[in-house]
């Protein structure tokens, strides 16, 4: 049983120099067999294990992570959470996640620092204005909060934005989702890990999957760097490396893995208390609780697993940031990094069974998976436990690329992909 | 970011080029006879290799010609560049 985190536990441990905190999760060796194995110890994978244990009463589960938990895209994203997607299927999926976010810190007894500071999407040309207005209407029909802001209202909501009509891409208005915001991404992985561990889930780090053992069209287990582990149900949540794992089972996925970059500035006093995204010029900015500006750039257009990305992508983003926020012209950037995102042709995820019995894939989140973490875990757990998708992820099956029933969020999701 | 040796223009920065995805995916000769599965395979399914991959690139801000490249996607090292229609070098 885990000790409960509270103001009293904090005080008590402060008095003993913080030397007696309980381990948040164990470091077990893998057993010979599990009822289900999750490949990938990021937020989505850990959330999947958590909901399998909590809602589907499967306790004999392992999460295999080749590095350390939360060290991949979970720790590399710009932490933006929103659900203002255009299509019904996407709105259902992402708003399901947003509703879980709203109670997540309490549920996990772990402060994920979810902050509903609002996400604003800017329009820079007439087509942006039409598209974003259409999206606010679609959002409201789906019960997702969204409002349209005029240029003056944008300025009032975020005073540091340059709304001069004379800049290259003038601000013609924007949309605002007030329930949207940010969370501390590491805490999400750690909170789910602690919660899953408490229910008996084995979180096995430094354990890389090397092969998938099949008997005909059924999975039997995984070859790993810690030996063979048997399981009849295997859920793969490997983000940028999904195709690599699929290849081990002889499957091909409709994915391309590309570098996506982000950067943070030196920490400064509070200057921007919301998240502003601009599709047309590809610049996202928010401010972390530590005071750093958190800036998201775009993807490179070539396949790469190098976790680097090109300099010109960052340069383009910073040009746009400086034109929209002249106040940042002398900010110094502290760190820059890349993560490998797996992108579907329709820029929507896959949460699905496969042609191999017992093998499930949760992938294709592309540039926007963090926001969906709790919902993705919940729905993937449902899919694995019941061998059937939940109604909210039925549209996100892998067969949509055969049937043609795509969820085409490219450009429709208020961000460029 | 890396340098690409365009077979027509010589060495240029990668930012002058655009990637065109996996190479040597042959357009079906008789599209009307394809099943939905075969169409999906042709249109959407990709090897997305971590390691040495054959791909198409275009010198979009240069000569605008398409060509092929053999590149290691794990470290962005380019092993070979060859023109469209030429046989790919053996690995």
C-alpha cells in the first residue's frame, strides 16, 4: 500500500530531511508469463496498464520500457492539452481525455499540475478565419467549449501579442478553448506508474523488445533483452518506434516517423498566462511554472529516428514567434531537442486490434499525443481487455486505411502537422 | 540537418530539398483490378525503416529534379544518391 501524498506527508518528510519517502514504484525482474504486456513505458503505456488494472481487474500485467519511463515523447512534448478538434470522432476521443484530466491529480493522488489556462488558436488570413469559425461551431455542437475572439479580444486576452495590421501575418482573430491548458508531463508518467505499481503492475525498465513470437496468427510472447516473456495479450504503445515493433510481427503500418522539435528559453517572470498556437506560421508558445517559455516547432518532412531535427525548422518558428511577440526579441534559448513522432496519413491515431490475435497497437499520435494520454490509456485498456474497441475509439481502427473511412484531421485540427 | 549531394547540382544544404518518402513503390499497372487491401498497401502502408532506407527526394529550391537516396534513418548518414530510373545500389 502506498502512503498517501498530502500536506501532512510533505511536512513529516520535511522534518526528516526527505530521506524517508517511500519508493513510488518497484524495480521488479520480469516474471515468466503475464496476462497482458504493454510495450512502451511512456504516459500512454503506463495509463493503459493503470486502467487495465483498475477498470478491467487485470493485475498480472507488465510494462516494458527500453529506457526509463517517460524518457521518450512523454518528456519531450510541449505539454499542451486541448480537445477542440473538428470531426465528431476526434472531438469524442480528445474530450474524453480532457474530462479525465480534470480529475486526474485527485484520482492518482499525484499532482500532475493540470492548469486550465486556455488555449488560443490564431487566424492570420481569411481562410483561417473561415476554418476556425467553422471549427468553433463544430466544437460547440459536440459539447466542446469554444469561442471566437476578434483581434481586439485576442489582444485583451494575451496583451503581448503584436496585433498590428502591418505585420507579415496579421492576427485577424482567434479561437479560445478555456478548459484547455497544460500539465506537467513527467508527473503524468510518474503518477500513472505509481498508481499502476500499487495495483501490482510490474514496470520493467531497461528492457527492450527484440522480437515477437507468433504461433500462426496468435501472439505467444516477446523476446526481450531480459529474456523471453510469455503473454497472450500484447499492447504496443511505442510512438515513433511503432513500425519497428510491427515489423517484428511481420506487420506494416501506415506510419512515417519524423523528428519534431521543441525548445525552452531561460526562465523569466510571468509574461504569458495562456497557450497560444498559430497554425499558419507554426509557432506555439506557453510559459512553464519554472518561468521558461516553452516553444513548439514543426516536424521535418523526412523519415528519421535521430531525435535531432533540422535547424531551419527552429529558425522558421522563432521568426514567427518574434514577429508575433516582439517582447521576446532578446530572450535566450536554453535548450532544444527533438522527439520522433509517428504520423498517420490522416494525422489521426490508431487504437486498434490487428490481424494477429492478441496483438494490439496504439500509435500514430503524431505531433499531438500528450493531450490524449488519459483517454488513450483508458480506451486502449478497454480494447485489450474486451478484444473489442470502445465506441469512442472504434473509428480509430487500422482498417480505416482499407475502407477509406479516414478521420482526416490534417489541417482541420487547428494545427499544422 | 545534413548536406545532400544532388546528382544534378552537387552538394547543397538539406533545407533546399523536400523528402518524397519511400522509393521504389511501383504504381499498380491495372488499378481497376486491385482489391481494397492492395490499394491500402500501395497508398498508405510504409516500411518506415529504422536503419538503411531507400527514398525519393526532390531538389525543390534548386533544379527541381527528383532523385533517389539511400540513407540511414537512425543517424541521417547518406550512403548513396542515384538518379530516377537507375538501379538502386545493392546494400
